[in-house]
C-alpha cells in the first residue's frame, strides 16, 4: 500500500467514524431503554424471549440468544429463558418445505410461546413476510 492510498483510507475511516458518531448522538434511544426494561421483566418473571431474523440477522439472533442465556447472570440457571428461532436449520427447512417459508417463525411460536413472552425480530428491511407474520 503506498502512502497516498493509506492517507485516503485513513481519511475515509475518519469521515465514517464522524458520520457514525453524529447518527448515534442524534438518535432517540428511548426504544432501546424500553426494550431493556421489557427483557428484564421477562427475566425476573421467568418468561421467554425469542429472537429471529434472516441472513446475517439470523446469525445475530443466535449470537444474542447465546449471550443472554448465560452471560447476564454468570451462574448456572440464572440466565434469561431465550431462544433463537433461527438456530435449528432442520426445523426451519421442515417448516419451509411442509408449510411455507413465510411461516418458519410463526409456526415455532405457535408451539413455544406463551402469553407475556417477548419476540425480538432483527431485520434490515422490516418487510420480510416471515418476519411480519
């Protein structure tokens, strides 16, 4: 990498960081605070939290479920009752094949979810039929 390319990359990264900082600083975080309260309530009440998403969001859902299962309590049995609906490819492909891809999450919730549980959907577009359903 020559010096000019490095300087251009350095400037690009600095500009990106500044734009990101501006967006984060001007965002309304009240929804995130409410989500945290809702998740804490589920944890204390022993209710479940479900995560789902498509593509990279499916991977993020699995990662978040992993973190909340154990990471919040750091003791055996103290974590949040959490499931990533995208974690079982056998279930997802069965439902996609036998019912419809649009139902891969709603069919799981019909069996697993109870009143008072929380569903967190991760989506870049917000308009995927299986997420909306």
